[in-house]
C-alpha cells in the first residue's frame, strides 16, 4: 500500500512532464506481484520439502491451511513422516484431526510405532484415543513394553494391603502387577486405579479364605493364582500378564485382640448386671426391714391392747383373779423356757 501511494505521488508530481501511464501501471503491477511473491514465499519452502519427499501437498492446500489457521509446518512434517513410513494418510485426514483439537504429531508417531510393532491400530482409532484425552503413543509403547503397577499405589499413602486369615492372624502383602495396553479397549476402558483396586480386593479375599496364615506364607503364589483366575482386567484398558507377590509380613493377632475386647466387654456387662442385682437386693433388704419394723409396731400396738382387754374382762366378770394368776404363771414359764433355749452369749473366760 505504501508503494502504491508513492507511485501515485510521483505521478501527481510529474504529471506536467507527461509521464506515460503505461509505466505507472507497470510499477503498480510490479509492486502487487512483489507482495504476492512475498506472501507465497513462506509456503514455497514447505511445498518444495513436501514435493521432494513425495508427500503430495499442493501449494493451494498450504495457502488454505493459512486461512483455516492450521499449522502448515506440522501438517507437512506429519505427512512426510507418514509417507516415509508407508502409511496411507491424506492431508485432509491430518488437517481434520488438527482442527478437532487433536495432537497430529503424536498420532502419526503412534501409528508408525504400531506399524513397526505389528499392532493393529487404525488412524480413526488412534484419533479417537487421542481426542478422548489418552496418550496414544504411550499406549502403544506400553503395549510393546509392558509396565509394572505397584499395589498398593505409592501415591495412596499405604505401604501394604492388610488382610486377616481365618485363624485371626493379620498379613500385610505387597504386589506388583505387570500389564500391557489393550488398544481395543482403550477408549472407554477403566484406568490403572481400577486395576489396583481389583487386585487389592482379590488379595484380601484370597488371604481371608485361607485357613491359616502359615499356608499363605508357605505358598504366596496361591494368592497370585486365585487373583488371576478372577479375570480382573475385564472392562479395563489393560491386559494383566502377571501378578507377583513382592512381600508378605505378619501383622497383629486380630483374632486374639477381638476375643480380648469381647471378654472385656462381657466382663463389664456381667459387672453391671451384678451391681444391678446387688442394688436390687439392697433395696429388697431395706424394704423387708421396713416391713419388720412395721409388723413390730403392730405387735407393740396389739400388746398395748392386752391390759385394756384384761381390765375390761375383770369389770364384766369374764375373768377371775385365779385365771389372771394362771395366765401370769404361763407367761413367766414361757419366758424362762425361752431364756433356757437361747445359746449362752457369755464370752469364754481367758
């Protein structure tokens, strides 16, 4: 635009001198052509690189990528790598995945690695895995080179899986799970956390079903066999190759501790029941003492009525003096017999 303005200024300044209009037009055309060449020059090097590599990326496709805000260098380099690896990928496929937010270079690298390792991985599957947020290249590497997962995980804060055998002895186990990626189940499959949780559950179940802790210590591989038979990798993105018990330690005697706690609880319960019965007995004793005192009061009250009855009998003539003396003699005889019948309360002489 600056060059065009300069040309028009020169034309106005020298208009009286009779400058030919043809020269002015040629200058304008030259300036426009130079601007076009400058614009196209940024794509020429990429086009030449793709042409020399038989990548078949046209100049118009590179210009279209510029307007679609696609990184042309990434497209060209990815297309060259795909062509050299013998992958039949089109520029449109790569550009579509790029516009969808995918990592084109990562997908192409994973396809090359899968092709070399003879793993069945298609372009659409790789794109789906990449768009799902999974690292498809790492998945291919894990499928070729299986990785080891610690159970329990080091990030969980736990150092071992604790379980109790039937004899009440606690065992602490550590396991290492060797897995490889299952490409077919990678999209929608469960992650490593599910594998760790399932293996931990299987170890707890295996130890809990053992009769004694000694049987587990003698044959730790029994745990591995039982866990593998459960098919713990179903629905996950991995295939379990092996489960190895790295360490088994003896913990506390949970059964004895539970029995001691139960005995202590029973002791407290029986003590509470005994105290309850003792309190009830004391209350009953107090009630009986109160009843005895009440009956004694009634006896005293009844005895107080006897002299009145005797005097009344004398007045009415129902009781004579001799009858009264005989009654007194009987009372005295009865008192004497009671005194003789009681044991001797005199302390023995030293």
